[in-house]
C-alpha cells in the first residue's frame, strides 16, 4: 500500500480539488470496519496526500453513523502523520459571521454513546487531551491562510452535538452562556482518535450560518447554507494547498508520541487479539 504523510478529511466543496492531480482510489479495510468512502490518493504541489469524504460521496452518512475509528485507523495504515480537516459549523457568537473560518483549539462533547477510542478489549490507555489540536499544525494553517490573504480566527471552542437535528433555541442559548464559539457534529471524535493514533490534527470550521439563537435564523434556508459552504470550501481549498506546500518534513510536536506514557496495562497482560488489532498504533511500544 502506498504510504502518504498528509491526510485531508472534508465534505461538500472539497471533493473536487483542482490542484489534486495524479489521482487514484484505494479501498482500505480496518479492524474496525470500512471507512466512509474510498480514499483518493493524489498529489498537491509535489506532495502525496490522502483525501477522505467524511460523509461519503453524495453526503450519505449521518454524523451519528460515521465510523470514526475506521476513518482514522485507515489514515494510520496509509502512513498519515498530519490531518487537515474541514467541516461546516454554526456560529454561537455575533462576531463569527457566515463565511468566516475558525481554527478551534478546544472541544466540548455533547454527543451520546459514540465510540471515540481505539482502546478497550483488555488494553487500557489514557492520552493527554487538554490541548486537543496540534499547536504546530494550527500555526502552519494560520500562516498559510495569511499567505493566501484569507482571514481566519484562531482559537475558540467547538461544541460537538449529536444531531442530526440542529439545536433547540434553549440549547443554543445555553452554549452561548457557556462561552462556546461554534457548533458542529463531527470533529471531536476525529480529534480524539487522531491523538490516540499519534496523528497531528487541526480542523477548519467553516461558518455557514448563525445557530438558532440569532434573530436572522428564521431567514436561513438550506440553499443559503449550501452557498455559504461552497464559498467557504473554496477558501479552505486555498488554505489547504498553501499549508501542504509549506509543511516541514518532520514533526517536533508532542502528538507524535502521545502514547508514550498513555498505555496503562502491563504488556504481558494485553490479549494477543488486541495487540494484533492495534498493531499500527501500539506496535512500536510493544517491541
């Protein structure tokens, strides 16, 4: 299997990146089942990348139905070291307007029952997650956005809700009172699993609308949201391309050895089946 070091997870508007050339599709099976879609391997400015359509082509998969473990584990099998993620969000603050792009540095979990760890089955592990996105990758994306003359807001909290329905007005106002910034349905699990897989992760939160707390919400239509998403996705593409071009070869961040002190179970007590299932992630710590 071809090995690539840069992964991209996105949806509508990122399926057809003009600068992604030399494309080929590859199906990957993982111990956790199938990812959302075939991976598209290609080249952007001389660097090989792996692109995954988060919800499948045509947006077929609900957030609650996503096989997050398969998506991230498949990235690991491909050799990915950094993931650039982009997704639509609603704004919980007046100053974060539709068409803005936010680089959240915190997450707040409002999902229910989603599996967001590779561990269990006789192996206990607890990764540090105080800072859930890679600071080095955030800085690189911020610099690349400036280079592309695209304003991004760095920092803020992403509320990850279950969906698929949007918030009630009471929930939306509560999140605002808590000081949350944007709301979406997917990125928390990706960030957690990427950390366990020792993959750097950053998300570009593409603001499509104000959440239902805002007085303008009643005038929001699906067509309007899609138009905003497509326009924002074009900006995200430009940022992704510049980021990939300028990424250094090596990593110095803590993400690269997040499991160094996280595996609690004694090696001799880890079941053979679990060792085999998680070989791509824990193999180097068991040798």
